């Protein structure tokens, strides 16, 4: 079940909200946990036990690390190693086993049979959340939770369960224990959810059609014009897909009294790759920074360039068991290292910001080709088409048709990818008259966005969700 589905919007969410606010406060956590498990089971009933096993393991490991906090460092380190082995072992078996075996077979010429293991939905997200809880207990940055139901709710809470953002336990532990729901948060949650739903259904789904057309066209028939249009379309598809889902998750969290951190900060406005990664999928970037990059030595110990490369190799691998994702991660890592070298040697290019932005977007667009293409060969063929401006079909009538068809969508996407609307909102808040108009219009706009999204969902079964598989 995804948020942008009619069964979620008209059955699951109303039932959950009604039940949550009708029962007594002391039972709300238990109710939310039950509904979260049902939410997960609706898509993957057989894998609920995998998630429950992960929750139980991390609860017990966190408890043991806390119990042995005064009884020797060696025991705590052994428990930390066990934590990593359990969590990464689960992730490896379900997500990477066949990938590893197929590469071993190619390298050694062996014939080890593949197991064709089904991938539990959201396993990368709930595994990283569970692991971060235990790591924080080990480092003493968060208190241990002795109530297993609270740990279960933290990991399984349905707004962020299958596609993030990756929530830290320290950010929500007080709200799990005791939170105060109010009408202001609920209203802002509904508005945020409506924006995210529109991003996903109105924008991302629309661009997905163009991206699919371009990436599914045979290389011999794909001209440079359509290749570039498809790359731009996919860039907007994945941004509005995932940032829209994050908006919906944040909005849902507020409806139930939780406050999740932001996961995107207009990444397509970045003027270098380093800034892009401070704005894109912030919860994942900060996770790798705090639990991999800094422990490796970060900027202070060891080889900073090797540390960066390791982090982005793992970032790519986290997204999927494919060389495409690994190349995508290393591609970004290469430019981060390059920018770090320039900064360390105080090499500054006195060029206008627009050219820096163009460089950044070119790096990002090329990276998205690796991310989207079916395999490495398909990615390289697609990139070759993007630079082949001399072919007969480079700028065909078909390209002009799609450019005209999607012109308005691209303009809306560009505006929504920048803080223009955020700035307008801030100005309205600072002006009394505009503030009154804004407060009256916000619920109307939210309702319109929901109605438009639901209308589109009712007339089309095409509703792809990229991060559903991670």
C-alpha cells in the first residue's frame, strides 16, 4: 500500500485517524503499532516477521549494550559487532545475496545457484533505523528504551516505514513517550500531505510517462533531443516522487503528533555537488556521515578522499544490488573528491553562479541516467545518444511534440524545485493582510490539490513509485 492510492486515502487513513483520536491516550501507541503492522502486511504479509525479527533483535541488543555499559568495553564492542552482523546480515541476505553470487560466478566461472530471494518492502529503511538506534545507545547519545512496544513503534511507524525519511530515535523518543496533538499541527499536516500527494500524482507520474518513453526507446531510434528530454523528465520524476513521499510522511507524522525532520531542501538549486548532497535525501546523507564517514576518520583522520569514496560506494549500493547504482554512487563521489581537492588547495574558479549550477546539474543528470537505465550497457548507450547531435533523428518531430506537450509541466516543475513559493509564503506571513488571505486560502488549496490528485488516480492505473523498492 502506498500513500498515493485510493485504498490508503479512503480506507486506511480515515480508519486510522478515527481510531487514534477516539481511543484513550494511553492506548494510542499500541493502536498505531497495530495499524502500522497492518499497513506493512497489506503489501508484504509474509515479510512482517522479518521486520518484527529486526525490531526484536535491535531492542535486545540495545538493552544488552546498556546493561553492560559499566562492565567492560570489550563486551560492549562485541555486542556492537553483533548488531552490525545481524542488521547487515539481514540486509545482505534479502537484498544482495543473488547479486554477490552472480558476480562470484562471473569472476570465478562457478555455477553457484541463485536463490531469487524476494525483497521485503522498505528493508533498507527499517534496517537503518533499527541499527541507528542501537548505535546511538552504544555511543551514549540517546537513552535506551526498555519498553519493546516503543522500539517497535519507532521502527514500524507507517508514515516513514517503507520509504523514509530515516528517522533518528533521538528525534522522536520524547514524542513516542508523550506527545501533544493539536489542531494546528493536524491542519499543517493535512496541508503538507496534500502538497506531497500532488507532487507525486500530478508531477512525478506525468514525468514518468516521458521518462519511460525515452529510456525504453531502442538506442538506434533514440535521438539526442528525446534522450535529453527523458533525462530531464526522470530528474523531475525522481525528485517529486521522493520529495513528495517525504512531504506526505512528514504531514502524516504531524497528524499524529510527530515532527520528522526535513528530507529535501531544493537540491536542484545547488551550485556544486557537495551542496547537492546536503540538500538531497538529507536523512540518508546524514546517516552515512554520522555512522560511516566520521567513524572512518572524516576530515580529520586517515585519507579523507578514501573515506568519501567509501561512503558513496555504500550510498550507491544501499539503493540497490546493481552495478548501475554503484557507478552512480562512485560518480558522485568522484566529483565530491574533486571539489574537496580544489577547496583544500584553495583553487577558486571566478565564474558566474549560473555556470556552476549548470556543471552541477550536468553531473546530476548523467548520474540519473545510470540510476534509471536497466543495466550498465543501457546507461552507456543512452549517454552516447545524448551527445550524438549529428544523427538524423536528433531533433525529430516527435521531440518537438513532447517538448510542446510537456512545456507547462516543465515550467511548473522548475518553479516547484526552487524556493520561490517558500519565499512568497514567508512574505505573506510578514504582512498582516496577506497573512489573513493566506490563512483562508490554504485549506482551499489543500482541498483542491487532494481533489485533483484523487481525480487523476481515478482515471489512471499508472502510479509508479521509485523508492518503493529500496
